[in-house]
C-alpha cells in the first residue's frame, strides 16, 4: 500500500523566524493522527504546507503519492469558519458535491455532519458551532481518503463533540486517514492511533498514547495524609511529585511499586485515587521534561 503522507527534511521560516526545523515523518492508511502542540507551535503552518497552501523553505512533501486526483481525495476543515453567504446549507452542500466524481450521498452527508435540522437554514443564520458542522460537511462531501481537521470541535457543544468523534471513528473504520489538531486533548485521547507532539520547531514525540505513557508515566496516584513528605521521597519510578499541604500527587511509571511503598501507611492515608495518566497531563509532563533538558 502507498504512503498517505511523506515528509522529508521539511524546513519553514516566516521571514527570519524559523517555525519548522527538519521535520521527517510518514503516515500510513487507516490511522487517526493527532498533532498537538502549544499555541504558535506551528501546527496550522504544517497543515497548510501539507495542503500545498504555503511553500516550504526546503524539504519534500508528498501526499497520496502525488496522485493525479489528489484534490478529489482530500478533505479539509480549517480553523477559520467559512465565509458567510445567504444560500442554504442544502444548496452549498449540493453545489460542493457536484464538484466531485464520487461524493457522499446527500442524506448520508447531513446525517454524518449532524445537519438534518439545518438543511434549509441560510449559511449566514448559523451559529458558530453550527458553522463548524457545515465546515465538516463540506470537508467530507467528496468522500475523501485523507481528511485534515484543524481544531474541528472548537465552538461545538459537548453533545455535538461526542457525536463528531463518533463520526470520525466511523470514517476511520471506512479506511479513511485523519490528521487532526486540537487543544481538547481529552477528546483525542481515546480516538488517536498516533500522537505527534510539535514543539521547539520539530516533532519531539511520535507514537501511541501507550508509548507516551511509558515515557511520561502510566499513572497518577493522589491521596491526603498528615505524614511528612520525606517518607514518600524514596519511592522508585516517580516522574513527578507534588505535595501541597496534606495533599500528595505522584506521577509514576509503576503504580504497583508505589502502592507497595504506601501500603504500610494506609491507616494514615485518605482520599486515595489511582488513575491512568490523561493525555493532558502527559503533554504537560512532556513539556516540563523538555524545558528541564534545555
Ligand atoms: N503568515 C504568517 N507570517 C508570519 N508569521 C506567521 C504567519 N502565520 C503564522 N505565523 C507564526 O508562526 C508560528 C506558528 O503559527 P501556527 O498558526 O502554525 O501555530 P499553531 O500551532 O497552529 O497555533 P494555534 O494552536 O494557536 O492555532 C506563530 O509564531 C505565528 O505567529
């Protein structure tokens, strides 16, 4: 099978400012890739380069092996909402479908994008969240193989977000490849096959969430105790330790060995909580580790 995205030695500057430095990665079929990074890290810049909307300073980018029908096979939902016009949702979707050889059937399209109740609304009458639904519908109208989603759920209510990610899951099961950026890391956590962390101008981490956990800590253990913090200092495999007043919080690679260590003190411990580390805290730890290494 061909490679969906292939990036080699990609460099990008805006004027004197270097944004991306020597990026190298490949994306294969049927994957959901989450590109995460702080504001200004360069995520949108990278997507714009992949879409050939802006140029690189050097390096090569190939999408779908530069197929002749490339435009037909890519769907895009950018951060900014579509411009406002007075035509209806149905009219713009039908028009967009007409540009493609094998568009999604109209009924399927409005169902997937959650637009059934809005098909006769004029575009300029849609709310911010509803415009995101429409932007998504326009992105998938052509039944693309590769979908770029830049902050897709920004402005959507929580029910819509849940439905949106279910739809993304369905699309993946239909062999679509999805490249998504979002600051809502808890949403990406369950859906992404692969996490790419963009920081310091390069891809600093590229792997599964399980791999990120093995690097940055499987679990978070929290409890309240009157005991002195020194008692807890010799516990192995601790990645991060916080003690505020009576509250203790450990990020650990090995929750079992931590539990063994604290078992003798269980009488003096309350509100014990053990949970798998979230993508949010993994990302924070990753950033912290990176800052410490600088
Ligand atoms: N056209 C431009 N000209 C000059 N600098 C730009 C331009 N577009 C973006 N930048 C700068 O490039 C950097 C990366 O911006 P980019 O929009 O790619 O970040 P991002 O990771 O998508 O951020 P966010 O999470 O806030 O959307 C930022 O410092 C931004 O100010």
